[in-house]
């Protein structure tokens, strides 16, 4: 797992994966007390960065494996990323999703041509289901984060950030990354180590699902005690990945933990000031920049806005409860 | 008013005006029955394309005029565009706005440091107020569309479209533009005439505020019978501009007229499928692509999503009334 794999993934993505904009707003700078730069991955195909990893993994398969089809387990964004990448490669995808995933994510995954198999997040093991079906049907399993080509694909977001911060004259800043299993976080960290080494990646996690933050603090992998119960449905893995954790341990600064309420407030700010739609987990890095500035240093901060696949009701509620004026 | 002015405006905008992305979605293509490409100007600074023209006009002023300050009249987006451009140039702005403009637009304009003067849209003449204050205070009046440097500034959006359609291999398509007085429409038409001459610009207007569509059909300027009464608050000028109409007459295809309801439906689609927030007038071109495909030809259509400055309540209502699934 190295920078060469990320650069190779970027070449395979050319013309297929969107270069998302780096947005800023004087209104947001004022709330945060520093300049905030939002990497708008919600504008990526399928509404999240996950299409980067899905495309990377499928485009790296042998012709034979591509033809046989793929399988993935996912709370919803990896599902859509893999489903669209499979569809664009002319192959089939089976996706194992929790039965309580947001309706929009399940509907979209089906609409993108995938076969969806639902499981109970509290009582069943998605990894076990995925591996069993993979063997039974001869499908290649594309794990959501503990998969070299997936990490490489997410890392291309970091290559873009390195270019974009250079364009606006920033060399050193904290880079806040919405963190679940660590695929995006470790991919971006590897890319920035190579192309913008003074940037420091900081994972941001929901309260009670802070396994990465605790693992980084203790130096060895910790687990989350629950698998559900936060509105940040995309950020609830059991534990940091065995591939991603060593990378994060070597390259990342301390983790930051934010409440669900702060994510809802950040969703309202993103809507009003950046004109983009974010899901709770996609807004958590922005929330950290806005409401936990004392954990940061420097006059600039980069936030990944990782996804926007959220049911409309939740956004309307966030706008009503936390108006941004 | 020619392409050289647009190219000069683009050079002055470098590093200040955002190059907005051209978005697409297979879900949206399916609704429209052709490929839809959304030029996301809601992601421009101040949430609309108007910052392009504001920056262009102020950056073209003499040092002396810049120092004296500027004045503009606007329903809200030109207001914010001019206010931010003035602030970034270190000068002052007075903005004359209708008293019934969306609260967000008035608040933002004030927050950007401008002095806001409200007038009654139904009984007072904003042009007269603007010109009177301009003379009394020695301020340069920056009209919202009938102003060469403003048209040139908006035209830079067309230069970007020419580059972006070329990147995705499109040479000929209808380009649907949200149309009020015609500043954006005529600017884009001039830019595309030079850089992508097979593209055809089509203005899109709200029902009952279709002066441009009727003017193009008759060949001479027509007026709107009312000045208020559509939710497309950004698209309610009395008549096409005297500078913009001859350009539109020479270069544009027939206009398209859409209902307020179709704009709300398109706002819901933009939210769900593109993850961007659009105001009603900013969604009217997308509405035409989605719900009036029989007025279009070709397998691709480009839509300008011109702005996203809308009160949260209206978006929540659109999402509730017209769910996109």
C-alpha cells in the first residue's frame, strides 16, 4: 500500500471520477475563527467519495473476475459507489446492507442495478455474509475499507487536495476527515505525505463510535462497544481496519469526537453557506472545524465533506432545529 | 460588447471567481430522457453567478471610482455579488432591494458590509432610486444586467461551459439559461458563439414573466405586465435589457416558459440527485430539461443552475410536496 498505487488509481479514474471543488465562504470563516476549506465529496458521483474506491477496485480486476461480478457489504455509500462502478464496467454487483440503512441509500443501490441483500446490523455479521456469498457465487469481495485498491481509490481525493491547497497558497493545515473504518483517512494521509507533507490529517468520529481516536491514543486497535445508535450511519464500523490503522498510526494527528447534534448544526451551515447537501457523517469534519476550533491550530483548516446521501426529512429537521443566519 | 471583453473579464476574475463544476447523474438522465449536464453556479461565491458580474464591473473601475464606492439595485443575488466584490476590493456598496426579497438575501447583503435601502416593488422604481442616489452620493451605478462589464462577467460562465462540454465530448446541445433581464443569457451566448458555436442558448422564464420569450418570438421588446407574484424572485425584470435583447435576438433559440410548481419539483431533484441547494429561479432551467423535454432536441442538454439563495422553509416544503425517489 503506497503512493504509487494511489497514482495508478488516479490514472484509471481519469474521465470517470469527478474532481470535486474546494469551497470556502467568508460567513463560515467567521463562525470558525479561521479559514475553512470544504472538499465537497458529496458532489462526487453517487453522492459520496466511495465511488472513488469502487471504481479503483473494479477497474483493477482481471477481465475474468470483472466478468464474474463483485460483492460488497456497506451501510450505503460504498454500496452505491460499487454498484455504479460495476454498472459502468458492464458487470453485476451484489450488495449486503443493514436493514436499517437510510431508505435513499437502499433505493439508490437497487436503482443502480445491484442485487441488495439486507441483514440485521445488531445480530448478524456482514463480513461473514459477504465472504460466504463471495465463495458460493464466485464473486470478488470488495471490502469497504480494508482493501488496498479501495484505500488507493479514496487516496485520490488527497492528491486533489494537495493540488487545490497549493492553488490557494496553503502549505500547512489540519485536514479533518470523516472517519469510519479509515479507508478515506488513510488514503488521504498517504497522498498528502507524498504531495503536501506539511498537512496533518485528523480523523473525526461520532461520540461513542470513536474507536480510531482511542486506538490512536493507545497505540493499539480498540473496538466500538456498539454497532448502531448514531445518526452518522456511515461511520459505525466495529474497529479500525487492519490495513488502515497502521497507516493512520504513522501519519495522523489526534482524533476528534463530535456529537450528533453538532453534525446536524453543520448540515444546516453547509446547506445555507455552501449550498450543498450533507448527511450527518458527511458533515462531521465541518462540525469539528466550526465547533471545536480549540482542538485545531493554524489559520486554515481543510474539511472533507464526504457524502450527502440523507433522507430529506432529516435535513428539513436540521434546518428547522438549527437555523443558520 | 464582444468576446474580447468577456476574455478580459475572465483574466481579471482569475483566483477570485470559482470555476464551478458541470455535474451529471444517471438518475436525472433517466427522468429527462437525455443526458443532463448541470452547470452548478449555486456553488459560486455568494451562492449565485452574480458574483462574476459584480467582480467584473468593480475590477474594471478607475481607482478614483473604486474609492468613491458603488451602488446597485437588485432582488438579492446581484446585491450579494456586488457587496462581496466591493468588500474584497476594499470599497463600499449601497444596495437598493425590494422590501419583499427573501430574508436570507437581505441579511447576507448586510453581512457582506453593504448599506441596504429597501423599496416597494409594486409602487417604486428601483432604477430611478438607484440613479438618484448614484448622483447625490457620487457612486458608480452597477446595473444588474444592462451593463457591458456585468454582461462580460456573466459571460465567463459560458467560457467555462465551452471548455467543460469539450472535456466530455459534446459539441452541439441546447444550453438552457435561467433568464431575467438577460445578462447571463446574453453573456453565455456571446461566449459560446466564439468558443462552441454549435451550442444553442435557450432562455427559460417563469409563467407570466416571459417577456424575453415573447420578445424573441415577436422580434421586438415586450414587457411583463406584473413585477411580482412568482416564487422565482430573481427572474422578474420589467423587460429585457436594451443591451441584452439584441444579443439574445441574434444568438438565442426560442424561449421556454415553466411553472413555479415545476421549479419546486426541480429543486427537489437537485437536492436529492446533485446534492445542491437551488432557489426556484435557479432551478428553472433544470425544470425545463426535466419536464419539457419535448421542447428540446439532441441527446444532451446543458442547464445553468444559476443560484441557491433560498430560505430553508421553501426547500423543506418542496422536498415534502415533491419527493424525489
